[in-house]
C-alpha cells in the first residue's frame, strides 16, 4: 500500500497534523520518536485533538505500543451525496459539446504525459505507480479538478516533469 503524506514544517510544535490523500493524521513528536494516530480524520482540528489525546495517554503509560497497520476503512470522512455517474464512454472536447446543445455532459479531467494518457496511477492494490495508454478513451478519468491536480503533482514529484491536465466531457444519460 502506498500512502502519500504531506508533513508540514513543525519547528516549535509538538502536536501537528499531516495531510494525506484520504484525510488528516494527528501527529506528535518527542525527543526520540514521531507518533501518528491510527485513523484518518476529515478535519485537521479533529486529527490534532486525537493526537493530543494519544499523547496524553502515552505519557501516562510507561510502555509505548507500536501501531503496525493503518486502515482507510476506519475513517469517517463524509462523502458528497451526489448522484453517482459512471464515467465511461467517449471523451468530448469543448467544440464537440457545443455542436450538441441538447445533450447533457459532465466535465472530467485526464492526466497526460507527452502524447500518452495516464491509464492508471497511484494504484495501491496493484502496487503500480503509473501506466500509460495512447488511447484517450482508456485514460483514467477524474471528476474533480483538485483530485486530478493532486495526482498530477504527485506524479511530477515522483516520476518527473511532463505531466499535464486536460479537460474533457463525458455524455450523461
């Protein structure tokens, strides 16, 4: 499982939060170690409060128990209750959608690298960083611009430069 964590500069602070793709971890540091909460939280304040509770609990007990596994399913992040739309089918450009004013389209984002499209990226199940395809129909589709931009920036940092975002539309029935 690959997990990207953004750790802030923590000079002068012993309790802080770390941002991940799935939410926030509460963290605290002492002289010898860095401890992270075992669960994700939707808001940084909730994560910081959990870190404070964990710090207080660990200071009261003389032994330190190591946390070995972090699960995504234990998080209580609220999801939008929007209608689920399956993002399959042909990708349309702006010019093509303007020629069909009676149809409904949903905006999606695709990550590109040169002339290729990113077919899959940051896949923890397959333990695969990125795979490419020349066919734009088989590209990985992102509903949210922020999510696509986060994936693109992660790929730029790990793989190297050359990744871009392109906006397309998918027909909604």
